[in-house]
């Protein structure tokens, strides 16, 4: 149980990085002239950081056979990440960090419940319950309250 709470703490700390990243990237947008350029620069910096991390951790390097054996849809992660970052760059200055994060989290929770219910993309099945739905509704209502306040 202690390990689970340690993971929750890591998730909370990672979550604090998101609004900071959104604000930093929104400022980068102003410096470089557009959201797509800012997102590209953000991804370039992230790619370099991850390449250094791969070298430092000495993870096994994928082979061409590994890459070619992966399902076609695993390549969508990069496109989805690019959309997420670009959208955050456009939305944060207009909606504010709290509203942007609130609705992004709402979308994440709703999509996650559907994915869990049906085991989409090879995830383990976690049935929808009234408590899970109630939690999702609270997140959406919270985002609406933040928007309206």
C-alpha cells in the first residue's frame, strides 16, 4: 500500500508540471510567433532530454524487428502528444490555466472510463460503476465551475 501512495505522489508532482508546461509553452508561442512552432520546439527539447535519459539509463535499444512488430496504432502517441501540446498553447492564454487543465482532465477522465470499460488498446478492463461515473461528473462540474468563476 505504501508503494501505491508513492506512485500517487509521483502522479501529483507530474501533474504540477502540466500547468507550468502550458504557461511556459504559451510564452514560447509569443517568442516564436505561433503555437505549432512552439509545440515543435517543445517536442525537440523533450526529445533531446529523452535521448539523454535513454543513454543514461542504458535501456535496451529497440531493433527494427521490435519497431515493425508493433501494432500500427502505437505510432499515434506522438501525434496525440503533439495535438495535446499545441492545443494547450492555444487554449491556456484564452481560457486560463485552471480552466484549460479542468477541461483537459475532464476529457481524460471521460475517455479513460470508456477505455477501461471496454479494455480498449489492450488495457485491462475496469468496469464502470456509479462511483466512477459520479467522480467523472464531479470533475466535469468542477471544470464548469472554474470556467464560470
